[in-house]
């Protein structure tokens, strides 16, 4: 979930983006809390909408636009046509799922617990979905579960591929299922125009190519996938300010 604020005449306006799993009731409860804290106005919009705006797509075209957002705590895909969200879906595999899988692997393979900072370092340095002939290595420091003392280990890209492959396959199968339920003409639009993708997980090396080859349609990653939603929020706030 992302939140941006606009201060206008000493009054604070909040614009909140939320994943598709967030219910209308939850939005209302959060809105009431924010207003109790002093917000003058609170507006909500689904994060996948904000992602599409941040990607600077023209959502009012008479042909379908497909957007995929794989964030830290959510994974959503949606189809836009003539200014409307025609269809959406969510997947249980997100950035947090990757973190959990890496932590479990390190615990089972090396008997160590590592910090979230170390996990992010692994994803940033070794996040790879294809086996490499000369894999990069990285030293990781964690706490031994038995002795409770710090120890270091060396891991490499190809080991991370083994952890990520089942999750990446789930993404691909989920996207294929989403597309298969679309009308034939809409499927053709997506196969021709591709899927625009954002979210921090799209920074995993080789992911966009893997999805493109598996799904069979172009995959376009936004220039700054980690901050595409934030960019969309800023665009909306600037329009409100105008």
C-alpha cells in the first residue's frame, strides 16, 4: 500500500493506493482512522490503477491494455479498455513470498537465520531466474540456529535460481490462466501489445524474458519498476493540485 499527501491551504489531502485484496470495508476503516488523525480528505484507488497511470498508459483506447504489478506484499494483474478496468486478478506469490522462500532455504541448507537486509541484498545481487555458466557469488552473514553465533557462508546465483524457479513458474501459470479467460479478441490485443509490468520483483534478472518466452507475448518493464506506483500517485496529486 502506498500513500501520498497534498497540502492545500493548510489542509492535508491523502491519496492511498491499495491492493485488490483490500476490501471496501477495510478502506472505510482506514479512512476513518486517517480522518481522526487530522486528514482533511482521504481518497482511495486500487494500486493496479495507479500503476497503469504511473506507466503513462492511455487507458481510454478502444484496444486492451494489460498491466502487471508484482510488489512487496501484493501481486495483481488487470485489463483496461475504454477507460474501464474490465478484469483483474491477484496471485498469492509476491515479494514477501520470495523473502520467505529464501529464508527457509538458508535455514534448511545452512542452518542460519538472516536479517531482512541480507535477504534484500541476496535479491539485489543474486536475484536470477536462469542458470548461469559462471554464476556470481556472495558472502552472507547470519546467526547459527544452534550456537547462536554469527557465521558467514558463500552462495551463488544458480542456488537462488533453484529457490525462485517454482515461484516464477507460478507467476507464469497464473498469468496464462488470466489471459485464457479473456475474449479471443482481447487475447489478441494483449498478444500484440504485450503486458506492461512494474513492481520491485520485476528487477529479478531474467524474469521479464522468462515470462515473455513462457506466456508468448511481449513483456515490457517500466523504466523504474520499483517506483511506478509512486509515480502514478504523484501524477494524480498534481492533477488534484491543478
